[in-house]
């Protein structure tokens, strides 16, 4: 059943009031907000219809109404007015993303911290390859006869290192030649191809060098896998406790655990989706059943993309959060594009 304009207007009033006040909305408030154009009886009838249709809910302890996930979805899709960031918000975002940060991971983590501070909700950030992160360079550093440090740089300029222990002694002077072999034959290819090439070296290298090469390639494969999945950074978890819905620590605990210990379960976007809003049960994770997520995508370059998301109550101000995340995403795309330009505010665009 398609809602009438009057029902939609009442739903809009209820949703925006509940976002602001976090309390069930009374018919008296609705009547005042609509300028007295509708009688109390008419409003009560319309509210009853909206409850029956699943757009509103009526808590047992109150005569007021609150939006349901279905109501929030209609609000986001049709009734929410598009907003742009204010001059002050734009300045805050620009300042937070400024500075000479060279490490990709540091930029991503800082972006999440800045987003959380601006929207006052927990935020998460992730940089992930589009399924094609490869190794750009290997360095092998001697430690002692039975161990060395493998340093792996990927095409997205991440540098990872790990101490690797061999069962057969390797002379320090043998490592440069082994590193040269790896840089010649094991860069720019996927992990599966690396495994195939490694098997081709069986019998062509002394046992101790084949073992060292195997350890380095195995580690590089793990780095590639992590790069394609993306490291997730979360911040601002305690912001949840400022929201009335999560004053009960028992209710907040599951969501806090997701943000801290199961970060990889947070929603991600499809490849070609710039922004998505997931409301309550639309989220796959059970921990997010009473929460909403707004997540935006931005371009990093080098066949990489980043995501920045916000987690909050279903009562969150979707218009404001979407506007701020959109500006964040555009700012980060500009930053990684090395244009040194920040996006204009919505009002400044022609």
C-alpha cells in the first residue's frame, strides 16, 4: 500500500522529532508541528494506520510513537532532505585530514578518528585492494645463521616485515642473491602464481635457500591476502554510551564487542556503490540489529579503495551523517589523487 502525502508528512515529523529528542512522539506534538491543520482524531487515525502498516511502533510504556526500521527506510529513501556540511564542519574535516602523513595505514586510521569526532558516533575505516594487491619489492636482512627478516613492500606502498626462522643454516652473504631472485620472479603476481613458481624452483636451489625462499614467499602471500581484505580500524566505541539507547551496558556490550573484537564483520560496500545506509535488521550481523550503519567509499589509487563508516542508533541523524561522510570521502579521494584540493561545499558546486 502506497502511503498518502499526509501519512508521509506525519512519518517525517515523528522520525525527525525522535532523532532529536530520543523520546516517543505524541499526537499533540504532531498537531503543533503541522500547524494545527489536522484534528486530533485525524492524527490518531493516521498514526494507527502507520503502526498497522509497520512504519511506526508504539512502546508499551508510552502513548507516543517511534519509527520502525521500515519507517526509517522510507524516511531515508524519500523524505529525508539532502544536506551539505556547514562551513565549520568543512573546516574541521579539512583540518583533521591535513598534515604530512606518508603511511597509508596512518592516514586511514586518522580518517576514522576524524569521522568519529565530527559525527559523535563510533567510526571505522579500511583500505582494501580490488583483489589485485601484489608485491613490489623484497628485502632479506640477516639476523643469525638460522633466521632472517623478510621485508615486503606491496604495490600500495605498505611495508611489512617479519622475523623468519629456518631449519637449515643460511649464510648472510647468500641473502642478497636470494632477494634478487625473489624481486625478479615473485613480484607483480598473485599468491597462487607465486606458489606455482616456487614449486618450479624445486631441485634448482640448494635446500637451505629453497627453504628460505619458501618462507619468504609464504609470508608475502599472507601480506597480499591481508592487503586484499583490508585492515579495519575502529575508533570512538565509547561514543555509544552517550546515546540513550545504549545507556544499558548489557545492551551496548554486544555492539562494543563487534567494534573491538570482530571488526572484520562490519559492513563493506559493493565495488561500485559510493554510499550505503543500512538500518537495523538490514545489517547481516546480529550485533547491529538495533543499530544503523552509514558507509562511504573513496578512491585511493594503485587499484585500491577505502571505506569509512559510522555506527550509531537507528535514531541517528541520517542526513547529517551522510553529508559529512560524503565530504570525508571526497576529501580523501582528492588527497590520494595528489591534487592538494579539497572538495567544495555542496552550495559552492555549479
